[in-house]
C-alpha cells in the first residue's frame, strides 16, 4: 500500500520528469539526492547518449521564418553560438528548421547531468543496495519473534 507512493516519489524526483533546475527548492535539496532512480537514470542515460549524433525527424524541428534578405544561418548565427542544436538548411531563405539537439550530450546537459558521474552513481547504487539488504536482514532478525 505504501510502496507505490514511495516509488512514485522516487520516479517523480529523479530528474527526468522534473529537471533539477526546475524543481522547487524544498524538493531539490533533499528528495532529488535521496532518489536511487536519479543515480540509475543519470548513469544509464549519460553512458548511452555520450557521443551519439542526433538526427531530428521533420515533426521534431522548430520552424521559423528569417527576415527577408537573410538566410537562416545568418539570422540564427548569434543564437547558434550560444545554443546547442543545428539548422536543417542554413542557406534556406523561406523557412528555417531548427533541431534543439546536435548530440546526445545536449539532451542530458539540460537535466544538469554529466558523463563523469557515471561511476560515482554506480557506487552510490551499490551502497543503496547494501544498505537495503542489511536493513532487511536486521528487521527480519529483530522482529521475527519466537517461532
């Protein structure tokens, strides 16, 4: 009865549903770091997406029109120097198509995750496992009663 509540809280505050920068301060400072789902998701996602080139499909592009007399590349140049992603055709003059991710790192950088944390996260998950196993053994022996 209580387990679904805790599982939902862990999933909600692992950093995927609500990215760390967007979390309310109260939850950000303790629940995010307490959730083992956070460490698992960060380790797996950063490991899998590192170095992967992203190709957006037509429905995933953000479309906008440049001012007349400018190409998409000229119009979006300053933005693209600061942002991740790419233009489908920088030389287009009628409709620009922008994909927000160029590589997998662009996705998990928005979640405040880093590839260098993967082994730290693995170690923390191992500690979670050992702690839970020790707690189960302790409570079984403590509350088993005389049988």
